[in-house]
C-alpha cells in the first residue's frame, strides 16, 4: 500500500514537472517575441578612430566574454571565482537535464556511469552553492547590492542540489524511497514556475544584451582588432 502511494506521488510529481516545463517554455517564448519587437539600437556616436568595427565580430566577442576570464579585470584578479562560476552553472545545467531526462527516459540515468556523473554533479553543485551562500552573506559589496530575490534564489538552489543527491541516488539504487525523487521533481517544478519572474532569468537576455553592447563598443573602436589572415 505504501509503495503504491509512493509510486502515485512520483507520477503526480512528473505530471506537475511537465506542466511547469511547458509553462516556462510558454513564458519564455512570449518574452522572446516581446524582445524581438524592439528595433535594434543604433550608436549615433562617430565611429572610433582606432578601428570602428561594425561587423559581427564585436558582438560575437562580447557574447563569448564570459568564457574569457583573462579579458575582464574582475576575473583576472579573482580567477578562482570564475572557476566557481563555471562549475556552478555546469552543475545547474546538468541538474536541469537530469530532471528532464530522468522523467522522460529513466533508463538513461540508471546507466551506472551517467547516474554516477549526475550524483557527483549534485554533490559538487551543493558544495559550490554553499560557498556562494557564504560569500553572499559575508562579502560587503555583495551584501550592499543583493536583493531578497538573490538570497532566496541561491538558498533554494542549494536545497535543490542537496535533494538532487538523493534523487540521483534513487535511480542508482543507493536510495530506496521514491518520495525523495518526487520531492526533487516538485522542487524543480517550483523553480520552473518561479525562474521566469526572478533575476535568474538573466540568461534569457544575455545574448541580446551582449550583442548590442558588442556592436556599440565595436562601432566606437573599443573592441580588440581581429587578426588579419
């Protein structure tokens, strides 16, 4: 009887998860159409004397900036933080993929090497998230610029990573209570409903903002000159 109730709870959690995923997709699609309705900005300043590159190169360079820690003063001075940033986002992306694929095709995550990868990813994600919580509460600059949404998002993500450890363990056979996996799906569903209206949705705007920033800086001659072949 108890096993049947647990199975039913997992089924309900999976249904809620797919509804939440469809909801987030619909909201993001609407926002993308809204963004694309705006005409591209045009820099009215005279092109820079040094270069004044108006090609696509400055925009692409700007988009790739996040992967070039040596190009930004903040990451040059604090390279470990950039590593922390990269690991954190890889763990978050992997966790989202786990939530989708474990519900859509469970045998995929039951395959030992992949299942172990996801379990380790959740462990690493939890540890990195804890370090970011500590930094958020102790760094004077971060404390000054942080909003309640920042605190809520990072702390909830930390809980999500922690539950994910046991959810992945359930698929590997380490954990035998399916309610743990159901709890993970419910928390994931909450995020899918919450993220589009939180600051976490910044990644949706990233390619657009970096495109316009890059085009503007290239126009003004503030971007590196591309090497001539």
